[in-house]
C-alpha cells in the first residue's frame, strides 16, 4: 500500500513527531500512551488517565502541556471543591456599583483535573458543558473557553475511600481512558539515575503553538476512512449495544469520537487514510469506559472487565478486506 503525503503545506507529520519526541524526553518508554494522548488532542478530545499513584499521570499531563505554547491550569479536586472554584464567580464591586465576573481556572487551553473522582458529583458536573461545547454558562450568559481546549483528568482506580465514581454522562465526555503502567527495568533505572523526571520537565520547551495545534486539528477531518472501515467501526459499536453481557452500550457520541480518533491516529502515524489497525488499536481506549457490564453495575472502579470485553468483540467482528 502506497502512503500518500498528508494534505498539509506545513509538514504536519514532522510537527507531530517533534511533539511526541519532546514529551518522551520526560515520559520514557511509553510511546504508545504518548501517541494516543496526541491523537486525542488532535481529535479535540479529552483524556482520563487512570492508574495507581506514582507512575507519572500528572507528569505526563505537565509534559504535554509544557510541549505546547498554551495556557495551563491545574485543579486539585477535593471533596470540598465547589463548582465556582472551577468556573469562576460573580462578585459585586462596591466602587463601580456593578457586578463583575471573575473567571476560574477552567478558562485555559489545557486543564489538569487532578484526582477528579475526589470531587462531589455536583462539582464534577461543572465540567460537562465545557467538555462538550467549549462553553460555560454563567447566569444565562454563555462564555467561550480558549481554543484549543483540552481536559486531562487523573484518578486512582485502587483507592475508593473519599471518592465519587464518575457518572456515565461524565465518562462519555472523555475521548480516551488510558493507563500508563509501570516502566520497564531499563527506563526505570535511567529514571533513578536522573533523580526523577522533574529536572527534564522543568527544562522542556514548547514545540507547537495554538495556531499550529488548531491547524492540525482542522486537518484531521480530511483524513480518509473507507466505507468498509466505517461499517467495521459501526459493527463494533453496535455489538456493545446488543450483547447480552452489556447493560449500557456505546452512545452515538462515543461512535462519533471513535471515528474522529481513528482519523487522528492515522494522522499521527503519517497517513492520510485510516487502516483496520487504527480501528482495532483504539477500541479499548475509546470504548471501554463508555460501556457497563451487567455483572458489575456496583463495581465501576476498575475498567478491566469492560476493556477485556471490548477486546473480545474486536477479535470476533470480521475485519474488512
């Protein structure tokens, strides 16, 4: 198969490769996760990083943000965090005798929602409109958020005391749910020798600005997906909705973001067309957090059963030839 060049005068693949190399200066040995994060960014999606403490979730978010010449804010989610602490608040200015809106940290390009499941459902819901529409409604006024806008949320799947499981409506707003995992022995040894990743993170320079990010995001829509691959993708989605083991299948929003993610991943890999491997590779990261297995309605902390189910579906649905 001949690989056609990407439809861009700005050598898009080189810019994407440079971004990946820059992030991997800090996050070593995790090319797969870094590549998927970049694909989510290009697809205008949000990322949920779920893993045990100390494997680099927050560091990955910082490395991606620092590699982009974009504004960045971090919110440490806690049980006493209020929606106004995220979106902002309207206060009365005595001197001017008028009300003034003081914007919250959500008015940024890259928002790190650290330990998002420690906040109450009411506070979590403050992100719903922002993640879906890139807008915030304050007292009947709709305010646009900066463009591009990316939420990177982290959560610990092991510790459940003092946490609130993310509702399905919130999970559906995340394009991908990823785990980083432990580094291999070689990379971990290098990390120990370097004294951690903090020094490399502090010296990380941005390689893409907002205009370049928006340009790359616009090009994603031009990535070609053969009709047979669209049918293949839809067969996987449809199976999650009709299977006897599933209580909640993939939504239409999920199918749409799956399609966009496949286009973005093809672009990250230097192609202007989607291949079956793109559809297979993204099935678990994009779909597993959008379904609910019947046998574990009350055990939503660990996504492994859902991920295994999605992988089984992918192995059973015929690949187009």
